[in-house]
C-alpha cells in the first residue's frame, strides 16, 4: 500500500474502508494479493449486479478483442453499438411497451444526470430544477448541485444556483404528505419557488440511506409534474439494472418517466452511461452535448450479453427469493438487539440496517471487513449499513456473509 499512500490523492475513499490490495474476483467473491477471500456485499457501489468477471462477459470480450474489433469509436457507428441497441430494444423497450431514444453520455452516472438536466432546461426554457432531501446524483457541478448531503458541499464552495430541495417521501414522518407540500410551493406565487424545468428523483435513495418512495407518492409526483408541465426524471443509476428485481426500479409502480438515467451495472463492470429520452424531447443539435468516451464498445459487448438475463423472469424470481433471506436475517438481528433501535428496510437486493447511535454503522463496516466481508455505509451521517450484493450471489455465500455480518454487529454491540 506504500506506493498508493504516497502517490494517490487524499481524495481516495473506499481504499480507506477496505485497506487491502485486491487482485482477483469471481461472482460474489473477491481475493486480495495474499489470496484471502472476501464476500462482496458492496459490488462496486452497484456496478457489479451480475457479479465479478461474469463468464458470459469474459468470453465475449476475449472473442471481440482477439478479432481486432474496435474499442474506441467516439459516437461513430460500430457493430458492437448496433448490437447493443437492437438487444436493448428487443429485450427491454419493446416487451415493456416503452418508447425512448438512447443518448450515450460520458462513461459514468453523473454524466447521464448532467445531460438530463441540460436537456430539460433547454426543452422547457426554464432554469430551476427540483430535487429531494438526501438525494444523491453525482459530484460534477450540475449533479452536485442537486445532491443533498452537505458533506459533498462543505469546503467545495459549489453553487446551488437554480436548484431547490424539497422533502422526500417520509422525510417528516408517515403522516405528512410531502407532495401536498410541494404542490403548495408551486401554486403559491409568494413561495419564491419558480416552476422548474424538471423534477429528478430516485425511487430508492441508495447513498441517502435506503429511503424508499411509496408507490402512491411516486404516482402523485408524476401527476404533479404533468399538472405543471414539468419533466419527470428518474435516476435509476444505482437501483436500476435489476437491483429491485425488475430491470427498471419503477416497473411495477405504473409510472412513465420523461427521462431515465442509467449507468453502473449496465456496462458489466466497464464504464458506461446512457440517458433514455422520450422521442419528442430529443431536441439536441448534433454535437450539442458531447464527450470523448460517449460509447465504450467493450461495455456495449458486455451489456449485450447481460441483457440476456432479462429474456425471462428467472433473475427477477431469484432476486425476490434472496430479498426475503436478507430481510429475515436483518430483521432477526434488529429484534435480537432492541437496545440498538435498528431498523431494517429495503427492496429487492438493496437493503439497509439503520443504527441511530453515532458511529456504530462505521464500526460494524470495519469489523465486517476484518471478517472478510465488504459492506459500506450510507445515509447523511453514515448511520446505515448498506447491503448491495451481486444479484447472482449463491444462496450459500449470501447466508455465510449475513451470518458474519450479524457476528460483527453483536461484537460491536458488546463493546459499546
């Protein structure tokens, strides 16, 4: 680690939580250079829904590279790009009766968000954007402005110009309807809130603490957008790609966003991000929003292979089954240690165990790492232990990891 500590910027983050030099990985496990085996409940912050080094992807990459196929192409047409777009249409859009144009942005999630905000402002000829408390959308200038957590704004001196944050579902408790609160702000000319170009939301706030928006709330939010001619954007970067059991997190809710931001797992471990746009909103001029890496051909190859998981409902059923295993384990732990006032919440294979006592969740994450479990924290005060295993994790491995995590919680509790 000496060379990393001496040369890499202080901004390095996860290396501090997981201080090991990793070397190999397969499925839901990762190995350090000494050969120690870790169970991965982190999954690259949601990049590895389909596991490390998925054999379908590896074989496709090898075949592609050995035949001298194109790796970098800007946004020129390539066979890999065409194949991905056809597969995405045939497997995702057409069966779900969805009609979107695909914009390939820069290679990470924040680039998709930036494109969505820029396009929304251009189409609606308004500058204001509404986002939500505890939302996380990235850390470049536009997406940082709509990200809620003050940690990312302190000492960055970033501007939150033309952005307004409103309470997410449940922010004031179950009895307060925050959509009514938002509607009052929009209809009152004295509120100081301009009608925005767009409202952007995560159906489940991942980094914000595993806060889950209800079906009723999301439907009312979409209706509000329609009422005031506001574009409705869903950030599905972390909780899309099957994380909740369906490809998009909102499928079972019955809503239809104007734009959808996708990234993380769509590229099978390689950088890839795209923005889905309703066709009538695709008002870009050629080259109006560009970037050198807007289309990674190896990521296209991986994504095309991985979309095969959505040709039937086998993965959806597997996620639903394993979701119950996680829920049962976390709830059992919360019931066992009532003194900690823990709360388990989640959907599909994104779960959180909230620990109100300050610093406790971080201690659990650190203790879990010593037990060879990779698990991170989230929430405005890092008060939630966050479970984000690969969707393809074997049941036996999942149970071993959950048992070790429970041991870590009990040990930390005994010491506090």
